[in-house]
C-alpha cells in the first residue's frame, strides 16, 4: 500500500482558479485521460485536514473528535468515502494530514484504476503554502478567464452572496494577486498557466501542453469530455456545472458586454488595474467613463470592503448553504424512494 501511496504522490497536481473560470471544464477533459483522474472537489485542505482544528499528526485523544467532525461534515456523503474504513485506518495509525490525504487518493485510485490524481477545490488557492509543505513536488495548474466574465458568472450563482459587481471584482483581484505571487516562487516544472479562452478555442493544443506538463501523452478522447459517463460533480451542483456535458461553445466568452452595465465594466477594470493586462486582457475601448462613476466606485468599494471585512474576507461571499440545502433535499428524496421501495417489496412478499 505504501508503494502505491508514493506513486500517487509523485503524480499529484492541483487545479487552481477563482471559480467560474473553467476549472470544471478542465477537470472533465483531464479525467477522460486513461491515466488521470480529477474527482469532485474534496475540500480536504479547506475543511477537514487535521491541522485546521486539531494537531498534525493527530494526538491520541483527538482521534475520535476528528473522525466525528469529518463524518458530520456536510460534504462527506458526496465524497462516497467508506466511513468505517476511514475510521479504521485513522484509529490504526494513519494520523497525519499527509498520510490521510494519500490514503484518500489511494481509495480514489483503486476505484478508478488511475494513478495520476488532481484536486480542484476552489479554496485551495489559499492553501498552496500548506500543500507545498506536505507535498513539495506537487504541481499546480492555474486556469484563468477574463475577470469581467468571471464577475458576471459569480453574480449569477445561488451560492454567491453579493449582487454588486464590486465584491466579485475584489475577490478576483485577491485570488489573481495571490496566484501571481505563488507563480513567481515556483518554476515552470511545478506551475502552469492555462487561459480559458484558449482552452475553448484551441482545445487540442492546450491539452497537449497540459499533458506535457503532467508527464503524460495526449489522448484524443479528452476532446470528447462532453460524452463522459462520470460527471465529476454531484447532481446538486448541476445547475452551474452541467455546461461541461455539452460541446465547447464560444458563447461564454465576452458575456460581460451583455450582462454588465458600462459603469460596472469600468469599475471592474479600475479595481483590477494592471492585473487585467498582466493576464492578457485589454480594457474595453467602447466604455467611456463619466465623472460620477468614480464617486460611485469609491462609495461601493467602501461599502463592500467593510462588509467583506466584517464577514472575514471577500472569499466568505462564497455561501455553501444553498449547496447544503440541495444535497439535503436529494438525500431526503433518496431516503423516501428507498423507503417506498422497501414497503413495496414487503407488500409483494405478503402477496
């Protein structure tokens, strides 16, 4: 088992981004490769690795509380982890964040038959330092998209708490700045930038480049990602991820021109500053700023800056409650269905 774990560690990679930037599209493409798996978001480093609330490695008197917190974690049922097997290995001595994560990857590898595994939890952009401490050779793929389109997409989501474009732009700026700084600390062997628009318009060329980075041969089946059997996400997420079950389209590019007002476009560009050009995007030339827009920008920035400070940062605008509610409804529907089937079987037995 330990040899398998070491093999998984040598091929470990993480997909990073702001969210609404193509991470699920890239996940679906890579997972069609015969040797690569990018499962649904695990949330390990953001929610349930030992060091968040306990010691690393776990102390003996922390084991049961840690197991309880994991199994009661709202996303746990979606992960399809065998709770009994997980509890057994942790009680048996698998106590560090590194070994627990590798055990989890080993489970996913055994289930899929694939040996190179990636992870795409969106919040991992804040955890890269921690990940590198545990896995110094890990690779990172940063997929990015026109931030103005990201802002539009974020505003449309049920799990995004703000209706204004400003907090979404502030969030994008924070993530892109952080990832730019991380990129400067790592070399080309560990960090790769992927532009969403190129992945859509030149998918084979970009996927070949990504495969070289991961040390694998390109497979044409990756281009048929929309025909895949495994979604890579749960049904409760389908509303904002099911576009990856359809062929590539150019319709998702430049959406901001239809969905943001000229004032919002200008304010978003002002908030992003030079980041926009650094990532290869030019300010919209069709937008002519007005004097009062600056006053609106300052007022809105103060308002949302204060709100983000009070809730603990702009990333806290990501609201998991709608997803929790949807998962709960799905679970209840499943339980009711199973109960109905059971009653029907009992009725048939009596007959």
